[in-house]
């Protein structure tokens, strides 16, 4: 599943940070929120064995994909 919006996007150096609890980018500090949304989504996705990736592109692009089990992860 891929979700895309037309907003300002996420800089490459912030892609790992935006999924941390309470992280707020300097560009979004004036917008209402606590910085929990993406961290909760990423945790739930990973808990169920899926992959959560923030992709480069125009706007904000998130991809949630099935992560098949390998012989070493069984």
C-alpha cells in the first residue's frame, strides 16, 4: 500500500527521525500535533510483520509492504 500527499515532504535526513515518538520537524512545529502519529503507525506495521518505508518523491510518500519470512527469521 502506498500513501502520498502533496505537502512539503520529508527531507532525506529526517526520514528516520519522523517515526520516533514526539519528534517534530522544525517545519511542522507551528502545526497542532504531538509527534506520535507516524511512530504509532510504524510500530503497528512492524508488529504485524510488514515493512514501513518513507520514500523519496514529491510530497510525503509512505509505503507499507509485506515482508516475507526468510529461513533465518522463522
